[in-house]
C-alpha cells in the first residue's frame, strides 16, 4: 500500500498527448435516484473518439449506475446521453454462459461468426475454443468476455473493472490488448480501481464523488489533484 499518493506512479504515454476526435459519448446533467437515495446528482462528462477514458471514484460514487444508464439498462430521472449506435460493455463479474463452450459464448448474437476464432487468437485462447466457459480461470474468462464484446464490432467499449480479480500478468495482458484495440480505432470507457493501471492506460480520467464529476484531466493532472486524493480519503492505492 502506498497510502494517499499517486504522483510516483507512471502515467500514460509520456511521449506526449495524442489528439482525439469529437465526443463519441456525451453525458449531460444526469440525475438518478433509487427510492430516497440520490446516486447521480448532475453528472456530466464525455469520451472523445479514439481515446481510452477512465471513470474512477470511491465505492458507491455511482460509476456502475453511469454504465447502466449509458448502456440503457436504466433510465435516468433527468439528463441526456448521446451515445454511438454500436456500444458494448463488460460487467464487473463476468457473465459468460458457464455451460456453453468458449466459442459458443462468442457466437451468441454474433454478426460475423468467422470473427470468433480470430478474436480467440487475439486474446491467446484459441486452444480453449471448445472448452466449457466455467472450466477456464477467472482471468481467462475476463479475456473471453472482452472477445465476446468485440464480436459486436463496437465503436465504444465500456469495461467494468477489467483488472478486477486477476493477477498482475493477466492485468498486463489485458492492458496490452486494450492498447492494441485502441490503436486500431476502438474507443474505451473504463471503470477501474487499480490506479496504476488507470494512470498508465488512460488518456483522460474523470473522477466521480457524491454523484457528480469532481475532476477531469490527463493522468498527470489527476495524480496531482488534491481534490482527487480527498475523494479517496481513507483509501489506499494499490501499487
Ligand atoms: P460504484 O459503481 O461507484 O461503486 P454504484 O453505481 O454501484 O457505485 O452505486 C451507487 C449507489 O447506488 C450505492 O449506494 C448503491 O447501493 C446504490 N444503488 C445502485 N444500484 C441500485 C439499485 N438498483 N437499487 C438501489 N440502490 C442502488
């Protein structure tokens, strides 16, 4: 544990900022409550085309609710979401069909079946095509879930804790795949608690606390922002 410091962590692309297209996702003034609980309270942010954008914040700050609203699983009480037509997401805990094979999981709802083996090659799991999904390790299942999402040829991919519950080697592999996909044009919005990964991967980071955005910036800016450290009061950043 490193305590409340982020400024020693390596940040994305030290060679300099990249340039991005206009917003691919634009969220404006979102409000959402559950019963008496106000979860989102005027949340606004955007994701620029071609970027890897992070959405971070303490537990309960509303990140998953944002994902559910953007993905259309929930309806906002007010506010607007302008999203691209082809959008796909992963879940915090993988949602593969456990008793279908890896290949069958990819083919469910597929537009281009021939793409399945290509993607299994890409994630390094071609040899596992005919194994049942629940016979794979959790890290492998997360990679399969990434491949499953890519079957949809999405413009924008929402990743809910891609590094959650997997080991450092698998995290490196996941990060490498995300970078590669991004280089070939896929835009990412990533909810992630692993701060070293967020800082080393993202072009821009939005920070949520108490249902709205308290800070946005490059990893360099975020890691020096006292508001961000305050929002995480009591939390330790994992190295
Ligand atoms: P985060 O992903 O940042 O941890 P969430 O969006 O999961 O935050 O949750 C924010 C708050 O909303 C939490 O207090 C959570 O208990 C509450 N919440 C989320 N979904 C529901 C729901 N369907 N019904 C009631 N409360 C919910």
